[in-house]
C-alpha cells in the first residue's frame, strides 16, 4: 500500500551500547519514508533503562547518525525527561480499574508455565498465567506497603471488555506472515503485559509498551516504522492507544538485518558496530548498501 500522507516518522534508539547495521537500517527506513512523502523524521532517545543507559552512548548515536547523513528535527525527545507523561497514563489506566500488581519473579512465572501444559501461549512463547490476578485487595495492599517488589500489569480481560468495539491498525509493510492493510487487533497474543515496575520507593521503571504509546502520541507520529520482531507488540499497543484516547498511527514493520548465520543483530550478541565498520575503512555508501543487502 503506497504512502500518500506527509508522514511524521521517528527513530528511537536506546543508549545502551554502540549502534550496529540493524540500527542503521531502521533509521534509514524511517528517514526514507519521511523524505519520500515530504514529511519529518524525529529522533527519540529511549533512555529509561537507568541501569544500562549511558551518556557516552547517546553522544555516539548522534555522531553515527550524522556520519550516515541522516538529519532529524530538534529538540530530541528523551524518555528520562518525560516520566510525568508515563505516570499520567498509568494513573488513567488504574482509574479505570485495568491494572493489578504482580509479585511473581521471572523464575516463578517460568516454573508455573512449565507446571501447567495448558498455560496460555502467545506469539512470543508462554504468557503470564495470571497467578496474581486473583490476589485479594487486602493482600495486594499489604505486600505493596511492605515494600515487596511488583510489576504493574494490564488486566487484559477487563481492558478488552471496556474496548469492545473492533480495533485495527493499518500496516504499510508486511508482517511476519505477509500481513498488510487493515489488521484486526488481537491483544491476547501478548497477554497481561507489564506496564511498570515498583517496590518500596513506588514506581521506578516503565515498560516499553506503555512508554512507546505515550511517546508516539506526544510526538505526533503518523507512521511507526520498526522491525517485524515488534509486529505482535502492535496488537496490545493499539489497545492501549484506544484506552488512553490516543490517535492511531499507521505502521510499517520492515525486515531485520541478520548476520552470516541468519541471526538478528543485537547488542547483547556483540554485533559489529557502525564505529568498527568506519574504522575498517568502509564508506557511508558501503555501510548503507551492506545494511540493505543484509535484510531478511
């Protein structure tokens, strides 16, 4: 489906390491759509992982993008400066009775899923089995007041009931199965997602699903461009947009840059960085060409 609007796109890297070819390709896709439609490319720094984000990596993001010849509008939105917006969104969902605290550890969730062969499954493996969904209000309050660590989850059943009308999104690209056009939303693919995490000091970490819908609405993004690995996340994010009264952007889920073994590039797997490719003597055009050639 060809784009016909002057699209507002965004590139939203996290400063947790050096950018690699996958980041370069994602930035180029966002830039290309904005340029071809006479639109705008915005930049957002996803820096609310306070344990891993570092200022020097943010500086290197700017340097790498500039070297690639990618221009973006200023000011840059930094998530760490927008926490009030995330809290406001959480308060709205809480006020509608659509959240509940979960005190399970990741290990306990995996163990519960292993014990129950009939546990719910989604597109990304075992879903949260709802262990804490039935915990009484008194017990919830007692544990939270005691400072127990918890995750604030979306009550998907209640949220889906509240938004009973058909929800869909427009896909300009092609999802993992070649999906395109108007796609009906199936939030059950993701289950009772985590919205935030807290403990003795209250909320201290905000989850991707919540932050991204707040950010995209605040920046007026008309088309979200990102990898196909996030295609199914769009289903639950569209539900959050409806619940929070946010506009619906269009989506373009593009292919992923892979290595010689066909594995998606990732910082945690020590993917070769753009900075290393530059030191090896590769030109901007060679790096751009290599990114396009490595997409699967």
